[in-house]
C-alpha cells in the first residue's frame, strides 16, 4: 500500500459540490432578478404608452362633446397610436348663464340654459393593460 504525501494538491469532492451549489444558487438568483427587471420594464413601457395617449384622447372627446351640442348621453371609441379607447358621457347638470342687468328694462334678466356639465368615463387598453379614467367636461350652446 502506498502512503499519501502529507500535502495533497487539488480539491475534494465535497469542496467541489459546495462550490457548485453556491455557483448555481447565485446564477438562479441573478436569473430571477433579470426576469423581474424585464417584466417591470415591459409594464412601465405599457403605462407610459397609455399615459402619453390620454391627453390626445381627452382632447378628441372634448371636441366631440362640445361639437355635438347634445343633451343626451354620448359615447364613442377609437384607436390612437395602438391604444384603443372607449368612452361614455352622461349629463350631470345644466345651468343658465349668470343673471345680467338689462338697462332698457331696468331689471335683472335670467340667462338661458346653455351650459352643460358632463361626467366622462374613459377606458384605455394597450396590450393586456387596461386603465380607467373618470373626469368632468363642460360644454355650451352658442
């Protein structure tokens, strides 16, 4: 039987297994961190896309409501830059112009009802992301 030298060189099997477990654990953790970063980046990009489109959509809805001179609920839908939108409006309140003084008659005259206060419900969809907005709009008859 041969005698082993007092100082052997190399790694034992246990040392290699421990090092492998540590290495694979680090690789697994880095993979999860990278995957989470990629998913978060995609969600943020979708949110930015919808948020950047909201102003254009609201302007389009405002033009539609003010141009219609309507007293009944309005609705519509469309697509801007890949973002689909659907909206509905309901009339909340009608109001006359403020009273004005008529110097010919010498008294205050009530205005005609010509201002309308609308509640608008807007839903934007981009990919799997859906955002809902609720806001008020004013229109008037000339």
